C-alpha cells in the first residue's frame, strides 16, 4: 500500500505496507518540530491482483508547543504600556524567595542594554522550536538567545559600512555611545518568519549622524528587503531649526529614546534631544511596516522649540480605536487658544497628548497644567515620566471611563479622561479628570504599572507605592509602600500574576555610576502586590553575591515571562528564575 499526499515535514513509518487479508496493521505519522501547522489530504492506495483501492483522509498538523507563555513583542507587554503579564504560571508568592529563586544565567552582549528585552514563544530558529529572547544594545547590535538554554542563536550589527555608533554629544543621559536606545517592536506575522523593527543611531566617516529604521528577520537576524530606511523629516513651521517655512529634522540633535509602537501596520517613532542641547522640537513619525516608507509625520512644537518626547524609555501608547497617547517634555505652549481650545500656533510643549492616526497624524486632544509656561521655564516638565492607559473603569453611577495616567517632575499624578482630556485652563486644573498631589516624594523619571485596580509608582528617592482605584477614582494616598526607597531615577515596575492571583511587583534599583566612579550594582526587588511592605525577595539577600545582576542601567525595566526575570545591565542581561535542584 502506497501513502501519498503527506505535507512537508511529516513522515510515515513504515513508508509503505504489504497487506495480508485479515491481519491488522498500523502506520505512524510523525511531524517534525519545524513542520508548519495546517491541513492536508492523505491518500492510501492499495493493489490486490488487478484491482486498486484508494482511500483519502483529512490530516491536520497542529503547531508544536514548548510553553503556554505569552509573547512579549513590545515595551511593557502591550500598547497600553501597563507593565502586566497576567499569564505567569510558574513564579508565585510561595517560590519567589532567596532559597528557591535567584540568578541562574547571564546573556553577554557587546554594549549597554537600555532597551527592554523582548520575548517570542514557540518559534522555529535554526531548525528547532524555541522560546527566544531578543536583546538590543547601545553598540548597535541585536541578539537572539534561546530563552531556555541561554545559547546565542544569532547576532546582527546594524552599523553601516565605515560607520561607528554615535558619541554621547557631551550629554550624560546616554553614554558613552548611542546606538539602539529605544525598545524595538516585533510583529511575528510580518514577513516569512516574523520581523523585529528597531532604530539605531550611527556616525559616518565624515562625521555625519544617521538614524535608520531596520527590519530584521526574527529567525536569522538578516535585514529584510528594503531595510534599512534613513530617517528624515520636514514639517510646516517657523520654529527651531526651520528653513523656508519648514522645521527640519536634524539627526545630530536627536535620540530615539521612546519605545517603538506598532499600530495598524505602521511603526511609530518619537524623538528626544541630547540633554537640553538646542535646537530641537517635538517629532512623531509613522513608517509602513511593509514598505518601511514614511507614511505620517507631526511636529508638536513647529513654531516654537523644545517639547521632545522621552518618557524615560516608555513607549507611545495606543487604544483600540487607533489613537496614540504620550507625555511631552517642557517646551513652547501658546496660552492663546483657538475657539476649539487648541494652542493658536500649534505648539504643545509640556502636555499630555492624544493623536489621531486616521489620515494625517494630528493632535486630537490634550491636557496642559494651568502653570505649564512657568513649569517649562524651570524644566519641571510632565514628560520626564511615562504614561499608561487603564482598562475601562466604571464609576458609582455606572458610567464607563477611559483613563490615562502620567506624572513628571512636579510630583503630581494626573489622570485624564481620554474622551475629554481637559485642554488648558489658566485659572487651575479643575478641568482634568483627577489629580493626586503630595503623595510622591520625588520627581518621576519612570512609568507606573497596573494590576487588580491598583497603580504602582516609584518616584526618585521614594518608596514603591500602591494606589488603589475605586469607582474609577485613584486613592488620594497609597494603600501600601515598600520599606526600600529607590534612588534616582526611581523605578519602572513590572508585574507578574496568574490572572488576578499571585501578583508580584518587580522593581529595580538601577542607578548608573557617574563618570570616573565604580559601577553600581543593580538590585532586583520582588514585592507582594497586595502589600508592598511584604518584600518577597531581593538580589542582595543570597550570600557571596550569588544574585548580583551587574551594573545598573538608567532606562531598564525588568521583563518577567515564563518563570524568568530578565534584567538589562551594562554588559548583558541577567537571568533570574527558580534555582535547579542540586
């Protein structure tokens, strides 16, 4: 009996049969790990004497599974930037302690890791099904590591021929070199094997600076067709670095710090300055993920100056309707408004901003503090911290609210209604949905996280604090806080949970040493999400420095997925997990 119609990667054992009447025989069909899922029709043909008999059966090949862990293809898990992995089934409140949990590996790379590592589960690389960790460095390199074994699968340098990484422009925010600072974004459905998008900064032999958008194959690290694309831009305006009625994007003046956003087939980029070195303005750009060509561009301070987007490494957020949200740094804001309440010259410095992406990229709504001009004048900007979007919340009357949360250097927590953000009122901030003041003890250079109707903040030199939400209102004081304060720049927490149980808040003490001083080791902390006074673990508890991750980095936030915690350092990624039994 012959067997035909088997899909690629499926084998039959035995490959053919000699049938004996009255004797039962069997065939085993086996799919290789790399076999693509799908349906096929298999034909079994037998011949007896001069008669042939054929039978067909439907065969469905299921994709192999290593883990049920989620993909983490973007900064802070999702486009809401809420910092929550609610599908963590391995780590829990019982086993995260210094006896059972600790540093179990280290993935070495060639530069500082300022971007959050990303994670793709159940992907075939090198002919084997794997869980893969993707790491970008300030040396303009991207690495893929087997997340289960730590083996390096590939490494790609995105430096152009004859180019180096950028120098630090005499700014200590990203130093000593600038390569890939922002967290990349992954679309595993784009291209034949999935694609990682990243932006790198370089310097050529003539001293000119470049920013380029790169698209790398997830399985090999090679550039896809049409990659990379040089980042350029002009926008109507007479502001800083304008020529002939247009402001011009000068790549030397900017860094790509905010995490990349993938939304409706476009990759969105946002740009910041090197410290406050003039001239600069506030740029947002959209590029097609399929062609890598620019599709949209906006400047939010086109007739003024400053107003960059940095948010301590947080990414532009997006809602299900395709709107983009972010916090803008100090810059020009006209207090003279149009009849619709918009700044008369289109300058939105120091604001919480909502963008429409339908057609032309444009400001749809915003919020500015009543004292925004004076705050910008003394560099007390809202945009030092990052935003998160909350899930739909219902108040005591049954009204559903769509809220955004952010905080900056004035130490107030601002909660805006995304359907009516409040715009600008010179007499006070009563037009915003809610403001919580006096509860953060330091400036905010971080992004909060959300879990079980609670927001978690860690401002500089302040404790990690939990603010519950009741009836769509944030508590005016924290319900619990950590005993440990977090030095500059504070901490951007990440949260692991199994549904609504076993919530653990992870936060890093991660202060970068000043020039000429010894590196400062980072410290990973884990807290019970229901009571931050209950510290489950920190990486200084084990004897003999067993769990010290390495020198800390300013931008990094812990990634928690599939029973492991990944911590970026100056030389690689420290891997924490359950300690194997000896």
